[in-house]
């Protein structure tokens, strides 16, 4: 059975495999310093300090976190950090598959060349992130990509479409544009100097990916079926933003035990979920407004997809 485009289920070679040595040689000095000599990885769960501290997640405002022991606080920040790095790892992995697919869908030689270069950038980003975390075996990776992660499931399903307009709009206009803001935030808040610099370096490529997607999308004539499919997919994606920082809430629950509904609402209120989600939704809307597809934005507005949910509606 062929792997899906996202490639989340692709197996990993043994560290000593000859192909890994060729890969490391090809990547050369583009790998982080820690991995240039031996293309090997350590698990983030074994790191003494989280890559992003409690303030990055707004946890200093959360009473249940402040009342926790220092060991529990460390564990919560570690789990939340692991979620951020894992997401970046799998997004870059999916991006490599996406660019390869768009290479085959290219309609001009120059477009095919561009996507070939973009695929190489995604592969380099993936290798660089792997210097800070990579699953130790297939079992751990499969556990990390289980279908309980709604965003990764959404991304994987989306990449299977053959409609180029849908791919350009959602992946390159919206998600790559969102990546600019997200990676800038990760770089600024990262407590590990080299990893923070790495995310900062990603921004130039992300801007190229987003800008080219915007240009290519604005050149095409959008059909009604494509427009409808984009709207339905974005309603699902925007709902993940509307419900606030569910991963942070999950990190607290993993350490403190199951939280009651009232406790969950209180945590989300203390995290200022409505304000934070509102800002993210406004930014996503601004990305879509840069395109010629104004009807998409209008329909999403009419269906309430840009309105953040209050804490009690996020549970």
C-alpha cells in the first residue's frame, strides 16, 4: 500500500543505514551543530529543560499551574513544549510530500523548478528539526501521529485532494501564511538559542512558499465546487482555532489528572482563550483577504467561523 502524501506513516531507517550516511553528507553543514558529526537524535522527553517555558503558554496566569509543585510545573511545560516541536516536525514532513505533489501538478517548467526547490527546503527543515527531536522507532512515531490529533488528521486528509486550487489556497495561502506568524512566535519564545535561531531561519522560506501560493492562486479561475470545498475545509480548521489552547489544557490534565468541566473552563478563562483565539482568527482572515476569493471570506464570516468561542463553549 502506498503511503499517503503527508508521509506520517513512512518507516524510519536504522541509524547506521548507508542511506542515512548519504543523506547526512548531502545535507552537510545545514544540520544543527549537535548533529553534524553523527546524524543521531535524542528524545525531547529526556531533555532537562523544556524548549519553551511556562510564560510562552501563558501558564503564569493559571491558578492550578501556580499551585502545582515545581516538578509538576516542569512536567506541564515539557509536555506542552513537546507538542509544539512534534507539530513542527510533522508539518515539515507533510510539507515535503505537499511540495512533491505540487511539483507533479505544475503547469510550467518554471513552476516545476520552483516546487523542486521548495521540496528541498522542506526536507532540509525536517532534517534540522530532527536534530532536536525524532522518534526513536516506528512505534513511537505512530503513537505521535495517532488520529487523536485533529490538526494532523485534517492536514493528512487535505493533502490527498487532486484539486490544485484547494491545495494552493488552504496550504500555501492560509497555512504557510499562518506558519510565518507561528514560527516567529516559536523563535521569539524559545529558551534554546540554536533552536530559536533555526525557527527564525525558516521564515524566509515560509515567506517564499506563502507568496508564491498567493500569486498562483490569484491567477486561476476558482470553480464553485472548489470554492465550496475550501469553505467546508476551512470551517473545520478554524474551529480548531476557535476552541482555544486545547493542547495546553491537555498538558495540565496529563500531569494533574482529569479536570472537571468547571476547572477546564477556569483554565481557559485564565489563558484568555477568547482574546488569544480572536487575534489568531483575525490574522487568518487577513491572509485570506489578500486573495481574489472574497466570497470565501464572506461565507466564513456568515457562518461565524471567525468568532472565537467563550471558554464554556470550548469544552
